[in-house]
């Protein structure tokens, strides 16, 4: 894995120290001894007062950054964002906000992504999609788009790096544990179905498709990556193709789409081909 930016390395170190302190607290160690242990292990000074605030939940070292869980929904959130997401960094009333946002044409995709993001961050209610106001959409005949967003500083930092190097998220977030959910999020964002029947996904980041291919291999789905024909107006794109009968059926049974129109299209072409 490439060397991480200093800002992200610092966030991860602070989170590791916090977890270390909580483990020491669980075995009954006092704040003074915990402070000394942190200095011995990490060569970082953390005051007894700060540790006491961590224990009493008055303060967390990363704000809302520690508020995410490693679970299948995390795979869906990450891969969906890597396909169709962007980020917003701004100040609001003197506070920094690190916002991850998804903007898509399928309401059910936005709804599912918001539901998964709420589970990941521990929010009791799903993040709700909102209509994006675009005056030009009617004039040019574009579909209405929906947005959904949430704030989490550590995920923001990790995914900022993963946008260029997806293997960062693969390792740090342990996406290899959630191949089905991660593939589902990516194919909801970038995938489509043909009458062959075959399933495809397209992206300009070759490493991202390699990562998805690796996850597909883990659950018995064969795939192939090839270059899209390029013209002078496009960036070089790559296509991930799933076309063998057993692999397409595997995709249908283990991954599938959360977007209804894509899910129904896949079921239809498989039934027409008598593959299911």
C-alpha cells in the first residue's frame, strides 16, 4: 500500500491510541498509569484529564470520526461513493465539516445508500435523499437527480486517498470481508445489464476495477477487464465484464442490484435465457 498522507496517518494513530486506552480501562488501569503506558508505547503525551474525558464519553479524540462500524453496509457505502460520490469540505459557524455526498438519478439507490450510511455511523434514522435543484435539467431533458450526504471526518480522509488509490480503502476498511455488499454498491453506481445476458461496470480508475475483480473472485464470479474505445473527448475508461453463465448466475444470487430497474432487468434476461 502506498504511503499515507500525514493528515490521515495522524488520524489513524489518534484512533489507535484511543482504542489502546479503552482496552487498558477495561482491565482496570487508572488514568495515570494509562497516560504512562501511552507514552511508553506510542511516545505521545496524553493527559490524565483527557483520558478521563474519553472514559466518561465527554470527549472523543476524533469527534465523529470514530462513529463508524466495519460491517457489510460499510462496503456498500464506500463502493457506491467511489463510483458516484464527491466530497464537500466547508466551514459552518466556525466548525469544519467533512461531508461525503452521493448524487444519482435513481431514488432507490440514494435511499439505500443513505440507509447503509446510517448503519455505518450509528445514526438511528436513515439519511434521507433530497431532490437536487437543477434549472437546466428540464431544458436538456436530463433525469431528476437525488442527493444524500453525511459527515464523518475519518471516512472523509480515507476515501479522499482511496479516490486515487482504492486499495487504501480495501486494506484500512477491510472490504475483503464484505465482497457481496461492496460489489453491490459499485454495480449500483456504475453497472448495467445486457440481453446476452452479461453484467458490466465502467470506470476510468483501472485499480478500482481490479479491486472489484478481486472481490468477485472471492465469491466465485469470473470477470474480465478491457479498455473502452477512446476518443479525444473522453478519459481512458475500462470495463469490467461478467459474462460466463455460472458467474452471471452467481452475481444474481450473491450480489445483485439494489436499484429496482437494474435488478428486474437482470432477472428478466436470466429467465429469458433459461439460466434460472
